[in-house]
C-alpha cells in the first residue's frame, strides 16, 4: 500500500495509490451507492470495496480453481457500466469468439445475475467499420450507451460505438453509430482507449488511454504510458464521424507513480463546481490490480 498527496501548482493531483495483490487484472470499475465495484478480465468474481477502498464483499461469476481464468477460455470482461435501471452491465471484449462474446447483468442490491450472449451485436459491428473487435470501455449517457473499441499497433484505430441502453435485447435491429476516436493512425505511437466514464453534470466523456507494445487485439505487450482524455459536450457529438479529445492528461507527468501501470478504467466518486474526484484502475498483466485516486480540474 502506497499513499500520499502531492501539493504543487498542477491542478491535477494524485491522492492515493492502493494495490490489490490478490485480485487480478482490474479492467472495469464503477462507483455505486458509496461502494466501488471492480471486475478483472480474468477474475472469477466482482470485487466490492467501501469508499475507503477496503474490500467488503464480492459477487461470484465463475468457479475456475485458479485465481486467474486461463487466457484461452477467459471471458475477458473488460468494461462495467451502471444502467438507468440500476443494474450493472459487464461486457466481454469480443476479441475471441465465442468465449469473449458474453455479458452479465448484475443487480448490485440483490446480487442476482444473468448471462447474455452478444454474438449478433458483435458480428454487426464489422459492418460499421470495426475490423478488429476489442471492446474495452462502456458508459451510459442520456438516451444510450457508448462502447469503446480499442485498436492496436496492428490496427491503429480507436472507435466509439453509440447504441441504445438495451441494445442486447434486439441485437439484429438496434440502432448503431460509430465514430473514429483520437485521430492518430501512427502505429509507432498509437494510444489505445481502455475505459470510459461519464460526468452527467458536465456532459463530459472521460477516457482512459494507454500505450502497449502489441500488434493485435488479443496479446498483451510491454506497458508504456497512460493518459486521461476528456471530451466535452459528448451528447451533441453522437452522430459525428470522428471525435477528438478536448483535453489530454499525461498521467505519468502528473505523478511518477503512474509509471509502469496500464490504466484500464475510470469512474467518478465525487464532483464539485471545479473538480472531478476520480478512481482509476490498472491491470499490469501480473495477476494484481492497482487503484489510483486522482483529482482533476474540469477546465
């Protein structure tokens, strides 16, 4: 456990770093009713923390004997979102069919859960310009959901997918719109979108972004830098063909304790008029997870 507060001229401040050595591969995170919910892409269960980041509960999804589900069969649950009906949606990345085309609906109040197949929806995405599927982020905005498809050095394109809140119920008919995201197609410096969050008070899309030395949508690679991208007025951009961030935060420049960590997701714990209090999750491909409390200026 490492913690601390940096006081300097920068408005973006890292407040705390906490490691979870026995929970693998944190990839999706949400803050719901003063609790933090985390899913790892090869974990058997959802980890539940209190607002002080102490483990208090879990929700079992699988019963593999290993702490980490083997890569060949893992569901690759990369994203988590709280839906308008107060249920949690977990989505597999779709990067390897059929095992990664699964999703879960979880009621956080009762722990009731249902599994969903996303095969039809994921197959349709190829018709909308997504050639290499790797869904790593999901967030809810007014009137719908945004999913993010992460590119790689071999396919250097990020894409946002705009869909209905209940897109899984009518997968072959539901309306879909996609937009290229981030601009660059330079494979040497490609930054892949790894997670999404949404500020309802500001209509602001928050995106975690990382660099990784891999040329495909399945294998891990050497971890590089991570970033936080901010898109303002995202609701007005749902029909755009391409979207760029309005603000880019180099997390390692904010604090050197981000070095060597692959940031996978973000959620908002609190907002004031000027500041966002965020929680970031990192998966470092070593069987552990790390959380970062970060305060970010809305400017």
